[in-house]
């Protein structure tokens, strides 16, 4: 999904038509929402990671290197 988002951003930055890629991105988001709904219906109750968790882990990897970032989890 990150690849599709990056390609949409690239097309928008170059002032190109991004409708196909944007529709594909919306379809991926819809699928993820359906999967999360099915997971919750099946009894899934864990807290899912969000963007803040990803950014925090990314900054740990840059600052401390991969070994320390994994040890801190």
C-alpha cells in the first residue's frame, strides 16, 4: 500500500492524472477495513498499531541502529 501511496504522490507532484492509482489506493484501504472488521468479529481485541507507533519505531531505528530498536520493543 505504501508503494501505491508513493506513486499517487509522485503523479500529483508531476501534475499527472492519478485517478487509477488513487482508486487502487482506496480499494486497498477498503480491503484493510474489511479485514479489520472480520478480525474484530472473530474476537480480535488486541490494540492494532497505528501511525504513531510506526513513526516512533522508525525514529528509534535511525537514532540507535536496528539492534537497539529491536531490543526496546
